[in-house]
C-alpha cells in the first residue's frame, strides 16, 4: 500500500503570521480527498470509490477492508486516535459517536484496527434521535452507512483528532431518519432527468451535476453578554429588548469595514474551514449591526450541504476561542434584519455547460430557456411544498417580516428575461408592445450574466446563471429545501421529456418547434408566479392574492403541504420518500415547532418573574422612597410629580406584564394537554405565541423607564456592539 510520512503541518498559533500563508498551502489538508486517496489507496480502490460515488455501485467486503486500511493509515499519521460515523439526524445539529481505533488484545497489549465493516456500516444506539414514530423503542435500531461521495475528514477539537466519515442514517426497517439519504435520492433523480433533457440538445451529455453555493448569514455577540441573556442561551433569540436608538437606519454597517475582533474570528474560522476543504471565498458585514455573512465557492450539492453543516460547527467552536457567540437563529433581534441562507442552485452537464447560463447561440439559448422555464413551472406547481420545506419557528419571524423575503413564493426573472419570456410566449418579432425592440432567443445577450438586475426582496431570484433560493432559514440544514427543489425540478424535467418524445412522434415534427410549443404552454400556465416588483410591499400581498398565489405565514399551516395529494404523489412516485416517511417528517417538524415555542414560553415566564418584574419593582421602590423623603422634609407635592407619574406608569406595565404572563402560562398548559401534534402546534401558534408579543410590549416599555443600574439584562445597544 502506498503511503507517506507526511504529518499535518500544525497551524501557526501566533496571531497574524498565519494570514501571510497562502490558503492553497493548507487547503484540504484534513480531508481524505482525491490527492490523499491517490497516495494511500490502490488504483482499484480509487475506481471502486468513484463508481460508488457517481453511480451508486456497491463496494465489496475485500475492497472495503483495503480502503479502510488506507484511510486509517492516513488518519493515524495525522494524529487521529478515534473515528466516527458523522451524520445529520432530523434535528438542528450533526451527530457523532467516537470509537477508538485501539483494540486491546491482552491485559497489557493492544493494536489499532479499522475494518471495512466499521467503515461501511455502524449501528448507533439510535433511540434518542427524532423518528416521528417510525422507530418504536422495541425496534430502536438505526444504521449509519458510508457515503463515499463525500470525503472523510479529520476534526480537531480540544487537542483530540477524530476521523469523521460522512454517512446516511436509516432505520432497521429501511426508512430514512436523516437529511442525507433522501437528498442523495433526489439528486440522483434530478441528474437523470436533467441528463435526458440535456441530451435533446447535445448527445454527448452523459451525466449532470447539481451545483450549490450557500451564503450563510449570522450574528455575533460577546460571549459574556450572551451568558447574561437566558433567552439567547436557550432560545437562540432575544424574547425581550427595546430597539436601540441607532439600529440599521443609516445602513452604514453593510459592507462596512470589519471590526478587528470580528475579523480575527473570521480569519480563524476560515483557516479551520479551509483545512477541512470548505472552499470559503467571501466575507463581509451584513445590513444589521453585528450581522455578517460568509460564502463558499459553489460545490456539488451533497458536498455543499455537508460542508455547510460542518461550517456551522466550526464557527461555533472557533467563536469560543474569541469570547464570542455565533447566533444562527433566523431572527435573533426584533426590529432589525434576520438571517438567511441563500441557496445558489444550478445544474451543470458533464460537458461543462451550465444549463442555466444563457448562451451565445440560439441552440444554447433554447437549452437555457428549457431549463429556465421548466424550473419556473416546477416552482409554480409546487410552491406550497417549497414553502413547507423552509418552514420553522425561527423562519416564521423572518418570512413576511418587512425586511425578509415574503412567505409568498414568487420568482424574480429580471427585466431582460421577463421580456424574453413575453416575446417567446407571443412569438413576437420586431417591435414589442412597449415600443422596445423584442428580444428573441437568438439574441439573448451573453452579457446577461453580469447585468441581471438584483432584487433582494424575492424569495427565488434568477441571478444571471443560477437561481438563488433566498427564503431558507439561517439555521436550517439546506438538504430539506434541496430535497424539495431537486425533486420538483426532476419531476418536471421528466414530464417535459415525455411530452417532447410524444410530440416528436407526429409526422414532420421538428424538435425545435416541439420544444418551443411545449415551453410556450408552460409560460402561459405558470407565469403568474413571476414577479419583479417590491416583494416587501403590501401591494404585492394584495396582487399575489389576486393571482391566486399562497401566502402561508406560519409553520403549522405551511407543513400541511407535505401531506397534500400532489406532494405525496410527487415523492412516492419518484421514489424519494414513502408516505410513512413523509408523515414522520411532518410530525417531527410539528413537534420541533411546538417544543421551540414551549421553551421560549418557559424562558419568558422566568425572565418576567425573576428579572423584569423585580427590576421594575426595585426602581419603583427607589422612586417611592424618594417621594416619601422629599415630602417628609416639607417639599411641595409639585416637586414629586415626575416621580409619581413614573410610579403610576411602571405599575401599569407591571400589571399588564403579570397578567399576560399568567395568561400565557394558562394557554401553554391548555396546549400541552392536546395529544395531536398538529393541533398542539396550532394552539402554540395561535394562542400562546401572540401573548409573547403582548408580554414583550410591557417589558420593553419598562426597560425604557427603569434605571440602568436596576436593569439586569444586557440591552440591545450593548449586545449589538461587538468592538
Ligand atoms: P452575490 O449573490 O453575493 O452577488 P455571487 O452571486 O457571486 O454572490 O455568488 C453567490 C454564491 O453563488 C457563491 O457561493 C457562488 O459560488 C455561487 N454560484 C455561482 N455560480 C453558481 C452556479 N452556477 N451554481 C451554483 N452556485 C453558483
Ligand atoms: Mg447571492
């Protein structure tokens, strides 16, 4: 077996020096990627992994043993003592259970071992992961199985190095219990469908890849202040807090100069990410104070999703070293922007053509229009499913709030392409209705890539050579929406190809005409989802209603789409989910929603009782003592007017706070008695959550009245300043 004695060059710890090392010097050094595999594995092993990754071929036992040996050697030379199957169960974080390579063979002797069996499959005690009722405790077994299309890597934490093997997670009875298994199915499905359609234009195309670039928004707060806010610690967002005098009104934070402390953190986590092969490219300040963004170079979708999950972990771990906390919640602060995860998505053929990139020739442009219009139709037909795929308690605060994409699914195509679609639909030539020259397929400008207008208010925007799904929540696992998007597009492309094939059977049929006619029909039936105006405006809400587009504001309602006839048919027919799996996933999402609100309600109760009311009462007592002593020394009543007004005002808010807090507790108790997951989530949504806002009104009013010295909680103006 080939190998090398190369050790991982340890990262320079002294501040500053590492920034001078080119990233290429350490990029991917902790990854068992193509370069490392070439050194540690035989040619046959490389081929087996490639076949498994690309075509799903299985790897036999002997070969698995060989691969495991090479992987182990590579990992141990780099200091790894343990290995783990790394997977993404149906909750927010990744899961890992470490086993050592070490095996004792006598009471004073042992060896390091790693078999093909251990690489390929594990059986973690899985009874504590969400299964939505699939896995009864008496059949609690779950399996993790190696995903050879995502390379293994070494995570270094607290001086421990662990070999992580990306895996899927399925139940004993075969149902998926994670995000990765159905994502792989959906991606294989859309690849096949896209290939069949791309072959209409170029018979050399044998395969396609789905590309994804995930822009990640986040907030940073000081760790010490974070620890003084129970709401941030346990709910990930502030449940109370008055807006600071200066928020984002001046829009002076966006693309502003990055504060030193933040830059040091970014630099540090980027180094860790680069070592893990996560191709981060971009970093900048976002719109809200204390809000930032990072973005990688796009990758194959499965890898991009793994990398994003890993990145969130890395960011959290590195922030600790800098006395900072990363807030990945969709809406950590009221009154300023929330955070999303923009999913830049496209399909690229194995001949290197991005099918969503308008080309220079008419033929290329017909291919572009084919994929462009099929995507539009897919989104139109399954808009509610897409909405459901991004539904969460956190994202509900963001969608439809005045600075985030609305809960109405619509597509922004840009002026040029909207005109192209209109002309194409009307078979226009020469002049358009608006007097401008019409744009035909033959002259869609190549330059489009650079000049597409931007619309930040659209949930699903075309941006030159890709679609950008912007409504995804910042804490989400992107697989959830990628499963939906790739399945609906795959399904649409299959239907399109079937229509083309049928059309071509007619005598004298010309491919270009058949395709154009079908696409024209698609534009007609789905163009109402195209919208280029301001998605944040009330006018759009009205207009969307007129067009019959859904505007589903809350998660319990949005999730209904997962079990609609059209969704069940879509997923079951195409082999992505069984009905049982869909039911289980819906149940898990409803439960997660309820639990999040339940936790928020409890924290709010505590904060009101143990912090807000005591602070207000203490200050009120100070005022009352002051009034008494002033009157006592013979001051006139007029001299204590302000104090008396304040006392009355404080009483008013304390009473309202107390009352609403009790009402909220009662509503929670009532909701908790409901056994049906859907009804319970609805009760939390409609009865409990509105009281959060009422409580907040009084608490925030008190924050403005009460002496700073009495107020126990760090305020927005402190939290939002990271200098
Ligand atoms: P911004 O949206 O901030 O202007 P870009 O559009 O340049 O930035 O890139 C955003 C993300 O889109 C990056 O992750 C980039 O790699 C990704 N991206 C660019 N082209 C494609 C593509 N063809 N498919 C998928 N993602 C892409
Ligand atoms: Mg973008």
